[in-house]
C-alpha cells in the first residue's frame, strides 16, 4: 500500500472525503468554476467527440486572460494521431459559440477543441470564420466529486522543474544569461538588417513602432511605420499625427456632436489635416480587421500609443541621440517627460477627458523599448554593452514571464530571486519559446531537462 492509499484509509476513504463537498444536482457551475475544474484535470484527459472520435488532452495549455479562446498552447491528440497544438474554448452551453460571436471572430480560428456542458435539442456545429468544423466534446459535470479549486497556477509545472532545482543557482544564472545573450544578438541581427535595408533612422523608427504595438498590435504598428516612413513623417511636421491616425483608419467621418469639447477640437484638427491627403494615402490605410482593441488596459489603447509615436517623431533628434548613447537613465527621463496635450488626459480619440495626467509611455513599455530596440542596437554597434544590459533591472514582470517561470521553476523562492533583471527575464522567455512552445508532448519529448546536464 502506498502512502496515498494509507492516507485515504486513515482519513476514512474517498467517499467520506467527499462528504459535504459533493456538488448538488442539478449541477450549475458558472464558466469560471468549469474552467478551474477543467484546468485542474477534474474531467480527466480522455474523451469522445460528439461524432465518436477519441480525444486525448496531451497538454492543457495556459490560461488566456486576454481576448480570445479560454486556453492557449494546448496540445490534443485525435484518434491516436500525433498531437495538434492550438486553443481550447469552454462554454457552459454549446450555443454560446454563436451567441458570443466566436464564429465570426478570427481570434477563434486557432481553436482545436470546443468543450461545453449543456447542449440543446437541435444539431449544432462549431464552425470558425474560415468555416472549419471544430471537434466538440460534451463534458459530464456529474462526474465531478468536489468543488473547483480556488487557486490554480497560470500554467502546469514542467518536467524540468526538478532538474533545475537540483542545479546550483550559479549554473541556472549562467543558462538564463546564455539564452538572454542569444536573444539579444538575434534582435541585434534583425535590426542590423533593417539598418542595412532602410538606414539607421528608419530602423530605429520601425523598432520603436513595433515596441509600441507589442503585442496585440505589433503588425499594425509595423505596417504604419513601413507605409509612413520616418522621412515622410518628419516632413509632415505639425501634421504628423493626422497622417498617423488617418493611415491607421481611425479618422472615419462621424458626428462630432457626441464627443466632449477637447475631443471635438482635437478630432476636427486631425480631420482637417488628413482630408486633403486622404486620396494620396487611401490605398495604404490599415483596415479595421488588423487592430485588436479588446483585452487592453485603457492606458495602453493603440490610439494612445499612436499619439506617443507622433510625439517621438516630433522629438526625433533627441531620440536619435538617445539611441547613440543608450543610457537607461536618460531614456527614462525622455519618456517620462514626453507629453501630449490631448493624450495626457484621454484614453481614446473619443473618450472624455480625465483629470489625472497619464504617462504616454508606461514603465513596462519603456523597459521593452530598452530591451528590444535600444540595447540590441547598442550591442550591435559595440558588443561590450552586453555587460550594461545585464544590469538593467526588471521593474515589472509580465504575464508571459510569469507563465514561463511557473513552468520552469514552480513557486520556488529562487524564481523571484532570479527574475529581477531584464536579462534573466528575456533569457527565460527565450527558453520558453525554444522549448515549451515547440513541445506538444506535455514535456515528455522535450530535450531541455536532459540538456541541462550537458550545459
Ligand atoms: S516543455 Fe521542456 S522546457 Fe518547457 S516546461 Fe516542459 S520540460 Fe521544461
């Protein structure tokens, strides 16, 4: 008898253990409780789809707290075939797929499995925007024997948690710094290519635009910086912001009457400057389908970020000098002092003005700009700047870093000690992208744990 069985007997068997916490029938769980049960593995990992296909959940993936399907980076095997990676959506009622507009939302194109706990009497197919038929699984809530866990980690612990814990801290630091250095050099190489193709100013401008768009609107910002190159943006002088907003497709004719006074004045100026140039840029305007507005903090709204880009262009000689110097303190000062009469107090082009002044570029964006644009450019010009990069403190962590840290380190004290610098966080992200995101075997075929021994 193993320890678990002995413990079960000692506390009176499983039936007793469930007493008082069994869910009353009929079982009505809200979506969050269902998701918690699902992620905890309470429904099991083997199912049959509605049309009889065997389904095995190889990886439960990670929670998605942003717009889009409930779970990302899952891995599912159908009828014993090699696992497929994608997202999983869990609804209480299967009709929620249509009711919530998932069928016409391209974010749901990546869904490989649709779970639900209730079905109607009529037949229903889960179809995506591209008319793909998503396999459906009806979950049996009556099989649940206990309440949903109140705390669940963001992601499951990986197989490498043990081997990493067994390594001395210095070794783990070495590995993270090694992957951070690799990541920095890769970014430096791609910015060097942009410099070769378009010149150093345009490369810096495109890098900054991509960093402001990160992550949901990186493509949109990159397109804008390509379609309105810096030399044209600089030539537009006081009309730069009108060109940026016009090209972004944000200046559609609307009734100004519904907005507050400051928004009306600002919008009228943008329109008046954009309208005469509209025909010239019409073909290059970004369509609304490219923008992702949901799931963003109001202060990070892409329109505010576009306002920040306009101000960076306005202060271009200073920005260029900051790039040459790459002094984190001076970069911080510049971005803290960056102001815009309108965007200091507005979330969007049409929102009401707030009293408190908001930073145009927040702390986490500033760190991204240093880590992903200014330092890669500095290291590409002078490899010795790597040692300065290692000293950059990480003011904040982000969700992706948290997920990667949970997978590799669990909740160990070491995790928090290790991730205090930008370099260590970037190193962790590189490992996550190279190994975790490539893996669809729930860590079983991942080479990282074995490679640790060879470092
Ligand atoms: S996929 Fe590899 S690196 Fe990622 S958690 Fe699993 S064992 Fe670790």
